[in-house]
């Protein structure tokens, strides 16, 4: 058993001993690709979304140096027709690129270090490969002597593109190394049975061409058919909550929002597992990295980026073109490239059908608020700070102060081409009340029997705040908004809510560009 060649199954055994979600159907998918033209797989996901767990699982399954049958008993793969055929049948080379980066004194030596250490281990197992100088040559000599094929698993494949993002020489050396393994048609078909790479970024592009065109890629913008492996699915989260006697509704309200192909809702495994373990909702995924990493990108001077951030803070979905992104962290040409990068980093979600991006959930929304409040976007920061005043005015039922604060927010946060629309007003309301993120869950267009309430802020558990039900009108009256709330019986759909409710009617006059407000108390009987 080595560090890189046939490293065993201890990594997966440790995963099985903790809170575990069965993702072994991924093995069946990889089995279907073995020896085919689809055998090279690259899966990119945000950090802490289970990439390394999948790599350890695949190592445990294919590694011929161990017996993993007991680890997979009772799991989904054990019932698949391919289970026995490939279980522990291959030489597996598995390595984490981030480990090599951390072990060298200069990042420029990473590729050389990586090859030297893996070759050294191969020579111990196969002395006939002693004369080879590169990893492809070493594998070729072993194959000539033994006819054995290899499965190669690379975790954090893109780490050099992230850690040495300004060193083109290191990046090009690394790409040449990977091409030597996977681009040589005769070599790859003869020696590599399959490859599985994980990373945060998709494979680097040069113009419109991928650096490694033979790989089949599954990303946060094109995940099908592996979307259910991008994180925990909603059904998996429900089961975890049931088994742990933890409130699923709270988990859903705080962490739901990444919706991939086939309407698959996925959750951050990091957040869900820690929430269940600690029995408390918290910002666990965003705490694993400082908001500085987010702030670095949202402060880039790209036309339209500030306005897009404001609108997304207000709950809007922004249409973008993800095709121009070069899959690195430096070749940023426009707003769409920034937003696409944030999708791959997990800070934004992507709607595949409508080609729009949005802030996925309350955990990430709070991270955006921290980043812009402490950053260079002074207009946005001021807007967020003024939200505290607006919330206080609403709770005090100060109608004139509320109207004035919303008017100021509307002027500051809406682009001219987007100003006169109901969607703009709804987005402004979400931005204007951004301070509610600490005490409320915000919901737009809550359905009732006779229509929709425009925006509803539900107090979180243990909060003493009233529920805020906000109705918006365009070129009508604030009193009309209140009447609509009562006529459509919006409060009836909240009858199980036992606390106070504030009805807030807001009207915008497009001609005068003035806002007015009416607030009434409503108590469930």
C-alpha cells in the first residue's frame, strides 16, 4: 500500500464512520465509462461540496490492493449489475494537487515534485520501470511488461490555476503534463482505463477551445446527468434531518437555493452536516473561507457589476452569458465573467433554463452583505447601513420615514432602464430591507387563495419581531395596497402564525417618482 499507488480504503472507511449520505451510484456511472471514449471525467464543484469524498470513494472501490466489499455492503452500488465486475480490480493512482503545492518550497517545482514522488513509488512496485523519467513513460514501461492498466484519480486538479493564478509558466507546464497522460490517443487508450478529476474550476480554455478536449466535463453550469452528486439533494437532507431529529424546514429556509438540471435542489454538505451536528443553523460553509475572497471579485471594475450585485441582493435573477468565461481566475473580461466565476465558487447559483444567476440562499446572502459593507462599493454599503433605519421606522410604523427611505433606496439601487417596473420595485424592497436578514426569512410572492403577497418577512424562531407582509402598488395608492391585503385575505394564509403581523402598503407613482406608505397592525384571532 502506497501514498499514491493503491493507497487503500482508509479514507472512505473514515467517511462511512461519520454522518454519511450514499453517493455510490456515481460508481455505477463511472463503471459505464470504463474503456470507452467517455472514460475521462472531470467534475467541478465549489469547495466543501463533497469532491474529495467522491475521490476517496472511487479509490476504495477500484483499488486492487485492498478488499472494500464490506464498506460497500448495503449501499446503492452493491445492488448494481456492475458491482462485482470492477470491485478492487485496478491499479489506482490517486493524488491531491494541493498537497504537492504545500510540500514544495517554490510553487514552480510542483509538477516536478508530483512526478518524482509518484514515479518513485511506481519503481518500488515495478522495478522494470526504473529507466523512465516522466510519469507517462513510467506507466508505458509498466504496461509493456505487465499489460496492466491504471485508473487515475486527481483531487483538486485545478489548484495550480488558483494558487499560481498569475504564473502562466507553471500553468502551461502543468497542462503539458496532463496532456501527456490524457491527450496522447495511443497512450491513453492502451494504458488508462479511466480518469476522474475533481476541482472548483472547469478545465482551462484558450479562446473557445478546452485545454483537454477529451474530458467529459460536469460543472455548476452544465451538471447533467451528475447533478444529484453536486451536493446533498433535498430528499437526502430530509432523511438526515429525520434521522437526527432536526428541523428540516429551518435547514431548507437557510441553505436551499442551488437548483441544477431537472429541478434538482442541492445543498452544501458542509453546512448541512455541521448544522445537524451542532443542532443549530449557522453559516458553516461561508465560515470555511473569509469574505475577502468574495470581495476581491465583486470589487472588480466591470461595467454593470455593481448594479447586478444590488439587484441580486434584492432577490433578482440576472441574465448572463457563461460561455465567455475562460475557466481561470485572471482572464476576466466583463461582468458576465465575474458572475460566472462566482457560480463555480458557489457564491451564486445558475438557472440553466433561463441562463440567469442569483444569490442562492440566506447563508450566502449574509456573506455578500459582509463583503460589500467592508468593501469599496460605498453606495451599496450605505444602502445596507440605511436599511437598519428603514427597519426601525417600519417597526415604529413611521409611514413617512419608510416612504422616504424606500425612495432613497430606489434611486440608489435601480438602473435607469430597469426603474419603471414592478419587478424593480420588488427588488428594491428586498434590498431596502436587507437588515431583515438577521431576524427574518424573506419570501417574495407568497401565494394565497386569491393572489400573491409581494414580499413577506417571516421572523426566525425565537425572534420577537412581527411578521411583515408587504404589498406593492404601481401608480395607485398605499391605502389600495392595504385594501388588497385584506380583500385577498392574505393574513388568512398566515393564520397558524401566532404572533403580531404588520401590513405594509407601498405605492410608487411613476410620474412623480414618489413613494408613499401605509402601515397597519394585524393580529390573528
